[in-house]
C-alpha cells in the first residue's frame, strides 16, 4: 500500500504567546487543553484532495477511497 508523507504541525512558545495575547477566549482554551499535536499533509495539493474527499463522505469511506486512489494514482503524486 502506498502512503503519503505526513508530519506533525510545528509551533512554539512564541506562537502560543501571540495567540494568547490577541484572543482571551482562545488563550483560556489553550491553557485548559494544553499542547495539541496535529498531523498534517505537507503537500498542499494532496492535502486539498484529501480534504475535499473528506468533506463529502464518512471517515471510514474516506480511508477506503483514499487507499484505492493511492494504489491507482500514487505514482503520479510522487512526480508532482
């Protein structure tokens, strides 16, 4: 099975301090929830395709269709 490269969204204390300073509600929520680690697809074109498919159907179906798309068209995505 072909996979797409992902990475964790990176942010630091400077980013947290800025967001906290410009929005009290957001700052309070960030303090309450703590650090969030979110996986992102760094290739914007592939991320867009994934998001469009994901908005149209259920998560289980997205994973199934995404796997089929990668198996069928993955070789083209890596040449972009």
